[in-house]
């Protein structure tokens, strides 16, 4: 079984998986396991190797090296079984543009030889009032929701979502997030790729950070942040530099920068202590901000590069 | 099988909802048939021929000169315009830019009789004045020469008089529209199949439909079969429209038999394969359309869809022999119009073999996903 002890709790097991395109090593011998019932996010910038990895697991691309098992099936031999048992939302889901929402779901249900509750699926993705609308007339967010419904026609145990919210507006993005959380509650396994750190942080039980074809870190978002992120930052907006010595009396460092005082927090002192100390003086501030360290900081710290999120969440 | 039916239903539903596709699928053959039919079916192959009969006695045309005029007239190949015997016909032809003028000289009747008595040791001459820069002049010249040759042949056999039927080098009993309609059916099968195949393949590759299909249990061959059947059905639709118009507007008589239906189906199969092969080598839908045009446009002109191959220069006829559409067109004409079932079957077998070859190669090289 080439170094992999098949684990009954594992939905996906990957060992030394790699993909080469000419001189480019798109995926460089990565190994990881996705447990059944968890939401696993692959976080990385465009071109990091996320889609290549997910497409190898979906049996769309042949690996150059390594092994992987999806739901216990070997990706190099059992593509048909994997396709039948997984739900896949590709990047930029597209289908026949002159079929309606309902016809599209019926079409894919037929292709999977499955008999899902079509109206139930339409309701689940909240497309009831659009069920007779042609695919070509749907907005980007609605198309993705239809794509998710299509990924569910075979009642899959495992769902691959490749950049499910890329290019969507914040409202549409939150609708998709809610759907993904629904799957989680139903006990389905979700493999998600994203370049939005907030998406990974909000949804995923565990996050794999991928950079230049290598997994540079893999753990829960909280543990990644506490291990690789910066300290949380307390910011006193529009205040006086007199706040600095007052705060530093508590044994933490404070910086005065452009009218604001910034305090990197550590376990030695609580925010309440700082505020209590300030209340004893006549130092005032207009606003108090607590900036939490994020996966963006983790990524920056691990790779020296930004995630390159262009669109606001 | 159920997957093929499912995808075919989706393709047909998509087609019916694409109003412009339906319109052009029906309108294009309509326009072509009505336009070309109207242009060519009425005047068919009649050419203007000016004649001056100088062989007259007391203002009355002689026996042999009248016979020549009547015989030429009976071919129904000409609109004959008689000129007055007194004018200078050659000058008249130059001044009025007349392409063909036949002069029967004075004394023709006597020299013709002399030729008969001497069994051809002397000849009676007529003069054909023609403008060699016009294409019709050479056709007129060849018809007139044929008539005169035949006339001579009949006389030498001792036949005293030549009636119309005997002399007829007249146009065959088929009109241009009879020739044109099967060519249009062949051409429609080609354009429908190549363009649909190329543009759908290129579009689905670009917009991600292939990507999604690749994630499902749908097999590539199932999809290709569904799309090929779709092309056959759309070609049948075009064929049906053209046949109805041909019968309704031009009173065409043709045979619709299984051979013609198989020929159209196999042509669609073959050109679907050609389309897949083209689609494999183009990057985007625009390039795909341009490539499809580059293949179909020369083929429709070089394969005898519009004009008989015999009217083309020799080297183009040689090219036509290697173009598959030539065999589709000729096979369809053979079965639908001329009733030559042997040639039709032969061509159908050839197209079936080519069709299977192209569809297998096309299917083999069509990829939904790059590895």
C-alpha cells in the first residue's frame, strides 16, 4: 500500500503527491490527511498548487508522483468510483447555458444515475424563485449556488469546493459559507481551496497552507495563528504620547505612531489592566481597537509573501 | 445509453431555445435555395445567339439556311436574334458588343447541295463571329460546332432531314435546381456539423463546461455520440426544409430513400469528427470559428456544391477528387436526382468509412481536461 496505512477515519490520504509541468513543479511531494466529517481548507495564493492538488484528487489530472486515496479509493485506479461518490464544485462552475436551474439539476442527477429530491436541493441552495431561470441569466453568486446543488445530486460523502466564493460579493459569499456549514452539520467532509484567509479561518476545522507546491503549515487556524502569527495588537486611536509610559509601567511595550498608540499584547497583561491604568491618568483616546492576528500574518510569516487577496471580504 | 439520451435532450432543448440558431439553421438553406433557384431555374442554360442569313433568294431564305436556323433553334439552348441580311454583321457585332454571331453566307444552299452530291469533297461553310473574351462565347461555339458536326454526320448517313429530337444536344432534362439542391444538402450537413462541433468544443473548453462534465460519470464517448446524433438531426432539419422548398417552389421531383438519409447521417458523422480535430488545435472560440471557415469555405466551392466540377479547371477538379464533400454531393445527386443507386451506394460506403475514421480520430484526440 506504498507507505499509507489506510485509516477508516480518513476521507482523503495523500502521501508524497507531486505534479510536474515541464520544468515547473506545481505540487512538490505533499502529504496530508483529511478526516471524515471535517472541513479542510487549502489556503494559498493563486498559483500555489491548490487547484492542481484538488484536481488530482478529483481524478482530473494524473499525478507525476506519489499516492492518494479518496474515500479509500486509489486516485490512479478508481477514478470512476471516486467520481460517483464525491461532489465537485469546480472553479467558475459552468454548464449548458440554456438549461434552467431545475433542468440542470435534473441533467446532472441523470448523469449520476441518482434520484435526489430536486425541489429539496433547490430549496437548500435557496434558488426556489429562480428554478425556471436559464443558467445564462443567473448572477455569479446564483451560478455558484447552483453549482453547489449540482455537487450534491449524488448525496456525496465528500465535497470538493475549489475557490467556491472567488469573485463573489460579500453577501453572496456569506450565503455560500452558510451552505458549507450546513454540510458540516450533516456530517459531510468538505475539502475547500481558497485564497481568502477569512474564509479558511471562519469555515475550516483545519487549514493547510500551501506555497509554491509545498505545504508549509497544517493545523487548526487558532493553533497556526498562535504559533506563526503576530501578537494581538491593542490600538488607542487619536491619543497622547503620554499614554506610552503609563502602559509600559505594566511591563509591555507601547509605540506612539501618528497620533495612535499601539500595544502588542502578550499573556503577561490583560487589556482590562491597561484600561484601568489609563483611567487613573488624564490621558484620553477617541477609539479603542483590538486587532487580532490572522492567517494572513501566518502566511506572511511563513513565506515572506502576502496572500494577495485583491477583493475585500 | 440513458446518458446519451439525456445529453441529446439537453442539446436539443438548448438548440430550440437558441432562437438565432434555429432561425439560421432554417433561414440559410431557404435563402440559398430560393435565391439560386430563382436565378438559375428560369433562364436555365439559354444563351444569346445572333444570326444573319445572307442566303436568300428574292427575300426568301433558302432551304438549307432555314434548316440550319431551325435546327439551332430546336436545341432550346439559344435565344436566337435574326439580323437583317443587308447590314455589315461583323461591324454590328463589334459596335453592339455581341459575343456570338453566326453568319450563313450567300450561296450556302448551293454549296451545301454540291457537298451532298460530291459526298463531301467540297464543304458548305458558315461563319461564327465571337468575342473570345466572354465565357458564354466559347459555350455557344461548342454547341454550334456540335450541331453542325451532328448535322454533317446525319447527312453522310443519307438521312435527308434532321428533326429536333435527333439533333438534340439540348440541355439534359435536369435543371440547375436539381443539381443545386443535393449540393446544398451536402453543404449544410458539412457546415452544421463542423461549426457546431468546433464552436461547442472550443466554447465548452473555455467556459469550463468540459471541466464540470469531466468530474461526472459521463463518458467522453457518450457525450460525443450525443453531439453527433444532434448534428445529424440538425442536418436532417436543414435537408427537410430544402426539400420542401424545392418541391413547393420549383416542382422538383426527387427520391428520398434510406441511402440519401444514411449519406447525410454519415456526412454529419464525418464532419463532426473533422470539427473535433480542428477544435483540438485551436485555443479559443474565435480562432475556432476562423479555422472552421478556412476549412468549409474552400470545400463548399471546390466540391461541386454550387457548380458542376466539369466547369472547373483541371487542377481544381483534381483537388475536388480528394475532398470528402465531393463524394457526399455526388452521392446525394446520384440517389436523389439521377437514380444511380450503384454510385450512390458506393459513395455512401466511402463516406461511412471516412466518417468512422474521422469520428474515431476526433474522439480520440478530444480531451475534456489536459493532464
